[in-house]
């Protein structure tokens, strides 16, 4: 192997990790001085106030990491990184970057000033619309639920809905230390590996850079109680940013099914996000049944239910990450072995329902114990 091949994953990983490690403490100082914090858990020293602007660092770090990596490879005459990408792919990347910039600015406004729900959804819709306008949309289900070729009048709205769905699922995880960053790191690791196998190095570099910049967030939030560091939230800026990048990468890789990757790779891609996607759907259905606003936040997400079942925050983190890893392995094995996608989807749904039944059992048991006590 040419030693320059090691630069492709290592340079963006180390660069984004180093930049995030340097920038996060500076954001903490500014957030505390400007009182850009939100109340969190109660400690012996009082109510802990956590900075919410961690996500502000993600976009510039990503741009620097990608730019420096591509320039370094071009300077080393590794033009194959660019040559492999077609003109259509370049258009998709440019539209994706425009949408990502829009989503990032929306998150910054929401974290600093607050944005009304209608305005937020409208701007998110415009950002999501840019991706199918670039020609990237779900045009083939590869037999999932008996569907193969998908016409544009159905595939384009479905793609927009999928982008909005994934993008808004990630913010729901940003209230347990390390959960949003940990689950996203796992997803980007799997997707980056698929991008490498599929022969799209720029997407692989994107995923590697995302993993690198999320590592310091994960370490800080998980280890904060042990080493005395202040933890930090990604906020809407970070979580919307991560969700949009995830949706873009999933769509890019899903289009490779049956060509550069196994047919039905879409299921393996979406399998990395089964936990937040299924959980958001369950919560929305529950709110509709109870005649409540589906956009009104409550304490009914999976992490809240696990806490109500008696788990601590670290146990919740480990449980959800292990459950995510299980679904990731199941879907990758199923796709690579050529399982029927409808059967694989039903299996995912069945196992998810079983997990919710178990969680409900321990939640109700713990509630009964508290009532008896």
C-alpha cells in the first residue's frame, strides 16, 4: 500500500480532532461569559449550567478539514480522489453544502435568539429541497415492501421527508451526556467504511472528519464527572448540522446499491439510525393518540424511559449504543448475505417493539416501587 493512502483517513481525522479539542474550551469561556447556557442536572454545588453552543464549531472545522485534506492530496498528485467523482456528484456536493450552510445558520439563530416552529420548519424544508434538486433522491427501494423503481413525483417528496426526519431525530438525543455524539460517531464510522468500499473517497473523508470532530465532544461529556471538566451541549446548531450531514451521506450511499455496493445497501445505511428514527416515530404516534401536539417536547423518548426505568446516564448511554450496534450488525449482515429487504425491515421492527416492551416493563416496575416506597 502506498503510504499516501494513509493520509486519506488519517489527515481529516487528526485535523478535525485537533481543531475541536482546541476550539471547545474557547467556546466554553465565551458561553459562560455571555450567559449562553441552559440548566442541566442538579449537583451538590447547585444547578449545573451547561453551555449550548458547542455545535458552532462543527461547520468551520468540517470546511477546514475537507479543504486541507483535498489540497494535500492534490499537492501529492493524488488527483484520483477528484477524478473518481462525476460532474453529477459535484453538483450534489455543492447543493448539499448550500443546504448544510442553511441548516447551520438556522441552528445558530435558534440557539442564540430562538426561531418560531413555523419558520424553523420552512427553512429546514428549503434546505432539504436542495438535495433532490441536485438530482439526489430515493429512486429505487430494491424490493423493500415490494417496491423497486420509484417515480420522481413520489421519490422526491419522500426524500425531503426523510431528510427532515433524520435531521430532526438527532436533536432529541442531545440531553444525555455523550449520546448524540456517540451514536453519530458510530453511524459515521459505518457509513465512512461503506463509502470506502463503494469507491467514493470524498464522502469517506467527510465521514472521517465528522468522527474526528465529535470525539472531543463525546470524551468531554462522558468523562466530565470523572475529571472535573465542564460538559457542553451540541445545541440545535450541532444536532441539526449532524442530522443533515447524516441524511446526505445516507442518500449518496443508498444510490450505490446494486452497482458499487450490494443491492439493498439502503437498509444498512438507515440501520445506523434505527434507534432515533423509530423512537421519533413512536413518540409522534403516542402524542397523536393522546391528542397532543407532535412537536411539543416531553420526557417520553427512549433515553427518558430508560432513566425512568432506574438507569443512570452512563447506563443509558451504553444501552442505547449497544442496541444501535446490534441493529447495525444485523442490517449489514442481512444486506451482504442478500436477505429479503422486507423480511429484514420486519425483523428490525419486531425487535424494536420487543425492546420497547422490555423498557416499558422496567419503567412500570420502577414506578410501582417508588409508589410503594
